[in-house]
C-alpha cells in the first residue's frame, strides 16, 4: 500500500472482538520498544505495540525493521489480509520507523531503488496475476512507452496532475496534485473537479448522500461510449481509465436504499436505461493542494513504477500500459 508507511500485523491480543479475525498472529519474537502507536486511516484505525524484528518479503529481508503488533483494529475486519505493508515514504510513518523498502535500500538488499505494481482485473481474467516487484520492474507486465512523473512532495507518492480530460477536452477545475496509491478501488477527486468532470459526461448526475457525508458519488449511463470515459493527464500524457474499472456497479434500488436517499430510490424505478455508479468520487482531502488520490480504478490499466532516484536524483512515479 503506497498510501501508508507503517507495517502492522495482528498481535496475539487482537482477536475477532478487537477487530482482528485473521490468522496467523505476530509471535512477539522481536524486540519490544515499550511504546504504542495509533494510526487513523480513511477506512478505520489501528492501535499496536511497537516492535523491531526481521521482515522478509519475497526473499528480501530487512533487519531491525519496525512494525506494529496490533491490539485493536477498526474497519479492517472484512479485509482479505490481516496486516499491511506500507510503501509510502518514511516521513509518512506514524510510528516513526523507517519503511521496509527504504531499509532494504539502506541495507543494500536491492539492486535498483524501485518497486512496481501490476494490478489485474476480474473482467479481464487477470485478477490472480497481480504482482508487487521489489527492486526492479517486471517487463512482462507492461508494453509501450514509460512516462516518468517527478514526485513533488514526499510522504505519499505525490505528483502533479495536469488535468482530467473527457472526450479530448480538459474539464474545469481539474489541475492539482495526486497521491498515487494502491489502497482501494476508486479515484478520489476534489469535489469541484469531480463536478467539472461529470458535467462533461452526457447523462451523468451526482448522487446526494447523507447530510454529514464529505463525499459525492456520481452516476452515468452504463452503455456510454468509451470516449466519454475520463482520462487523467500526467506530465503532458493522457492516461485513460478502462471502462471496466470506471464502472463501480449498476445503480439499483438497493443501493439507493443503502445510502438512505428516498428521492434516488424513486428515480431508479423510472430509469429508461441502466445507470452505473462511477469509480471517481468527489471528496476534499486537502483543498489547498487540490489533492486527488488515484487508486486501483486507474492503476489496473497502467503499470506503476515507484523509483527513489531516477528523476534527476529525485523520486518519481512512472506509468506504462499494463498488459
């Protein structure tokens, strides 16, 4: 997960009642640092005791690696994994520990100071082919040119975002910055930018949520032509979102009931064509930076390479067409 910089594992004190239903548990064989860390995520929070230990992933071992042995977790009980490996920059780590990958670099364990993600998709039959490559890139997972985008702020892998384009035109209010992350499915866009994007898509409309919600969801005609699917422009190059990934699901009455919108529930009954929920959601995370969070709905179509030094000695994120 490139949007976090900490490692956590369920500890022996964290069972299902504490929000850790998964096994195995951390065995506490590392060195107890006699302190604890609390981390708040958009989807929940965790509390854990700080340890240092050896951490090995794909045969690459970081020694004296900091991690959290969880005692409590909220919002992670339905996840398919019990723990998290943060791949953001060390400056983002709430625990104060150096990240796993930066430790690998410092300890001379990787030949190339980069890691890369390939994210498969169910609709293409590649869901089981997703990979994280440590210390390089997998050239079998992408094709064509690679576009390098310099990191402008270290913490998240944060880059400049030129604009979001629909049918070849830049939507208004869409320039800003983007944190590139593998944490979840959708793309979060600043609210004004999201409204600008969907104003360009024929038949699209916002879905009002609860009055205390900070997010705006959008619907669009499910059978819309591919040219109306948004593309995100980085470093002067446009990267389209695959229609399969832009479609977050058909808008149904059950969904309308779930979000508690009676007006929407009535509208669903009268739709003359199927409407789908878009995988771009409006949310103001950091208004002063016009910050997007670009997650899997984008990255499934674009192989992503996170390098610490190839942009004039500075970090960068690069994209190439995923196979």
